[in-house]
C-alpha cells in the first residue's frame, strides 16, 4: 500500500470503494495490516450497494483473509446479488470462509424474506 497508511474513515466518507478494496486486498506478505483490512471491510459494508460487485470479485480472489473479509462485508450489506458468489464459497477448502459465507447468506436471506413479508402486510392493508 505504500509508505503512508490510508485514512479509512476519509475513504468511507468519500465512498472510495476502489481505495478500500485496495486496502482489503493488500496481501504484501507480512505488511498486510489485519486491523486496517477489517476496518476497510466494515467501511465497504457500510457503503453498501456501491461495494457489492467489487466485493464479489474480492471473494473470488486468492488470499483467504481477503475472501473472508469480503464475505463478511457482503453479509453486512445484505444484497441478493452476492448469493451466487457466497454459495460458491460454501465449497471452499477453508472452513472459516465456509462459515462466514453461511452467515452472510443467512443475513441476506433474512432480509429478503423480511422484505417479502412487509410487502404482503402492506398489500393486505391496502
């Protein structure tokens, strides 16, 4: 990532998805700062929809920690576009990734069901 550490809060405020993904993917051997990567994943989760596609791509990447953080952030966002990629992650050799992918899928599916139930309730009131 270079000499200076990026300001995660500033990147989140600017909705700098690309910059946050770079922090998340920083696999420069021992230089990857796990706390900063987790902070970037959380920021991406809070940014929401704009971050879904880049996070899906990160989930398909090489590093286990990057994929774990991406799956976690996708669960925070709760966007159904991530279902296919998270379902594929259930087949990963890493049990840790399988677990976080399951949790993310549960979160997404709960939100999806809740939206459907609310639609039905509103329809009945009309």
